[in-house]
């Protein structure tokens, strides 16, 4: 693809890496290209980071025609930069686009765009341990009409944000509240797509949980309100009597790339992994009997996030003495070891630039 590159004349100063946090700072440039029905994707360019202009009737503003992805670029010991399973993000983005009636992008073209953009912003990839350059590709419909229909015009963009270590003071287990009122999504809906509406719908329950002293909510299915789905914005896993259980991808759960990677690592390590419907009653029984040995969320931002306490119907249960479990720690060590080039990539996941 012919990608025009216009470098900024006013480069920013890289912030202090000890103060990065998440999503607070942005690199010098952004990628932009447009889609027009009958023409396809046109005008691919990397330009200085800045504000964008939208028609007041743009589809995204009225009907939520929007999708996004999230992945990271890592700087390894020799100073080079690498990505972790970028093609998985590209494939999932196209799946989300199809669900939201947005145009797809050829996988090889999308990878070329991503590589070109990250190379342009390589100086923004942090050097400190645990930090990375968070990359946010996203797409939105911008038809200039109020009609509800398949998107005829769209914009695809990529921005990047240098981000600090998710765990500044070690991996501390979090407190989670099982949500019984709101639902995140339903089968047949947009749960398997990475679209903004899913996250907007989760905000109210998350706020209620925070006010009660809990970090996030554990979602139940939207039909029977009994099967566990996700924890916050992450997939979730449990270790019960030595078996790893994670909710099956029934269409209402995001097919996480970290989830997929965890399953592959666990199977290689010899663990029994079950992807199935898993009810809150079964979880409660395991907590009461003491057979729930570990629980954790998994996603791009945290890699893994151990769960130390679960609250359901005003009763709180402690998991593994509020300590990170052996399996959870092992997953974190292996995945981050591969991502930062400290362990050999036996899976073929790393994409070097």
C-alpha cells in the first residue's frame, strides 16, 4: 500500500517513563485513511497527531458504528521493537467490522499499515521494564446522513500511547463483585465484537462496584442470568480441583487474544482446560467447599489479574488467601517473558519489526 508520511514539525518530548500511567500521553503521529463505497480504502497517510473533524450527522455519533483494537509494541533488551500476535488483532477487527456493518481491511494490508506506523513511532516505545507502546487501531462510520443502513463511508485510524507497567508494586489480587442486575451483552448481540457500545453498557455496573470498594464486576449471561461470562473488560479463568475452567465463546463473550494465549500455554504445560458454560452456582459451590484454588482475569492491558475476593448477594468469599496463585503467576511470567524477549518464543507469536 502507498502510505504517505508527513512528519510533524513540532515533535513532543517523551514524558518521564516513571509517570506514564495508561492512555495519558500520545505519540507524535497518527494513521488515517478513508473508505468510500465503490472506491474502497483510499488516501492512506501518517500525519501529525491532532484533532479530527466530523460532520454533525456522522453515523458514529448517532448509531455507534465503531470498533477498535488494542495491542502493544515492546522494546526488548537489544533495543529492537516487536509486536505480540498482531495478526490476531487484525482478524478480530475484521470480525468486529462485519458485525457492525463496517468495511473490512485486507489482512496483509492491515499488517503493513501497522508495521509502517509503529516504525514511524518507534522512538515512543518506552525502555523501562514493564512499559510498552499501547497501539489503538479503530474504525468508525461517517456517512453524512441520518438514515440507518450499512456504512458507505468510514475512517480507519491508529493512535499510540506510551504506557507504564500495569503493576507498579507487584501483582495484587483484586476484589470483584458478581453483577446480578445489568448485563454486558447477549447472544446474538455484539458481545464478540470489540465495539464501544459494549464498554459503555458496562460502565454503570462498574461504578456501582467501585462505590462498594470493588475493582470491577463479574458478568453473568443476559438470558438466564446464571452463567459467568467476563470480568470487567477481561476474560476470566478459574482453577478448580486442578482443572482450568473458562467460559465458552458462545457469541456474547469477546474472544480475547490473551485468553487464547493462556489456553495454549496451559495445555502445553499439561493442565486440563475446559471451555464450557460455567454457572455462578457452580462457582459458589467451589468457593464454599474450598475447591476453588485460583481465579484471574486476562487481557492485553494487565496480561493477568488475580482475583482475591468475590462478592455475590452481599456475601464475600476469599480466594487463595488473597495471594496470587501458582498458575496465575506462571502465566504472567511466561507471557510477559515472551513479549519482552526474555523467553524463547516457542509458539511463533512474536512479530519483529
